[in-house]
C-alpha cells in the first residue's frame, strides 16, 4: 500500500492551505492491532485493539503533530524550530526540521542530558543547548528565542500539534467503521487526550460517527497532577514520557474526561511495567513504559467489571519500546554463558 503524507490524507480537516509546504516523513497510517487478550477481556466478549504509534517515522505519535507544526513553521518563514524537551518531541522536531531544511534548537537544563531519545535528536543534527537552570528556565528561554528570532516554538503548546494528533481518531474510525466504546491512553502534558477527543468530536459533528467513545486517561501515580487536582513539584515514574507535573493541556484533558463520561486515573509503576511486559511477551508489541499505562489502567477496569460486555476498547500505544532501552536492560536478565555444546544449549533453552 502506498503511504501518503498525513497532511494530504486529511487536508480538508487540517489548517493548511494550497501554499503550505508539506513537510512529511509519511507519518500516521499506523496499524490497529487486535489483541489476543488479556484473558479477563475475552471471557466477556470485550475486544481490545492497539493503535501502535511506535510505527511512526521517529517511533512515537509526536510525528503526527510535528508534520503540521513544522510545515506551518516553514510556511511562516521560520528559519528554525525550537523545543525544550529531552524526549520524543525533540527527536521528532529534529527529524522534521532536517527534512524541511530548517535548524532544530533544543534547550535543556544542564545535567538532565541522558538517554536514547537525545541521541536520536543529536544524530538528526539538532543544536542541543544545555543551560544552567531548571526546565522552566529552559522553556522560558525557548519562548523568548521565538519572540526575538525567526524561530517557531514546537513545544506542546503549539496548537498545530493537537490538530495533527487528532488524526489518530480519524484512523481508528476508518479501521473500525465506527468509534470504539472506550479509548484509553497515557496522559502527560495531556495534548494527546485533548487531540483524540477533538478528532472524535469533529467526526461526530460531521455525522461520520453516531456516538462518541468514553475517554480513559492514565497518569503514573508519581506524576498524577490531574488525578490529584494540583501540580506535582517533583514528578517521578519509570514512564518518563509522562513524567509531567503541570500539564500544558490540563483543561483539554478535563473536557475530554467530562464530555465523554470517561475518567482520568493513576496507575502504579508496577502496574505499568506488568502491562509493558505483557504487551511484549504475550502480544508481541514492544512499547515505551508510558504507552503501557493505557493497558495497565484498562486491566484494572476489566478486573473491576467496569467495562460492559461486548465493548471495543482501543489503546493508544504511544511510542516504541526501543526508545527506552534503559528500562528494558533493568527489567530483564541475560543468563551467563554455557559451553558451546548442543546438550548445554538445549538444556539452557528449556528443550530438555
Ligand atoms: C509525549 C508522550 C506521551 C504523553 O503525551 P501527552 O500529549 O504529553 O499527554 C506518552 N507517551 C509517549 C511515548 C510520548 O512520547
């Protein structure tokens, strides 16, 4: 099948015009994978589907918003795009900027620098600048840069990101033929749940679906400001992509929850890692820990009998497992070498 740029596929529903340059890496069109389980679902005829966003060009859903944010930046004559983020936003911004022939500037608090996503960002050629200050200081400087120089801000407050990300809902409905009864996803800055809900509402307004899904958002217990109703000073969780103490799209998340009759709840790191391992070892889907928060939460709903029989539940699996090799290395064991002999290997492989 020929992939097409997200912007071309949904041109009539996105804020682009004939003069907008389309900066694309053929994002979106990700698979909606029917899950085999978990067992507590099958017994009640409940079917789960995974929207596997790790299949995007930079391996997270961020590409859906970035194709639009960078295209609009180019249209506006920006020479560079800038973000304050160590994570998937930076990696995506760097890739799309490279594609567009723009510079990417990433500003970070010094010492925060680590891990795979930053390597991805650097290899794409972004200018990564460490500042002696905290994350808020980094973001404030990025904002000032964009006011003084021809630089476009592509952090999560960029409204084009939400416009691009709403296309997840469009694709789910194309695949299922209608909206699922439930749609579950992890919540960090809450741009994605805001975008999902916007997408579903637009479909309903256009008459493309008859009813809306209930939105289930899951935060990590150590980073659950929306659940607690107050910002979290030092958010902590193994799911680094949702380690956010004061979400930029807080209000959008509340709207999605309340208008859809859904919920935003917290799941523990233990539940997240269990769901993460289940997805990889039982379903063949290797995801970022943050992505597994969606299944962790849905499993609890299933256990508590809160999902009616026959429901369809879509889980957005937001990013690929290879994004976070550190967690995988901590969570698995490589056994010591055995002699290079058939019997030893067969025994070690559990064949005898
Ligand atoms: C950005 C991100 C999230 C959180 O999305 P928000 O829009 O910030 O709520 C979750 N998982 C992954 C893999 C991400 O990159």
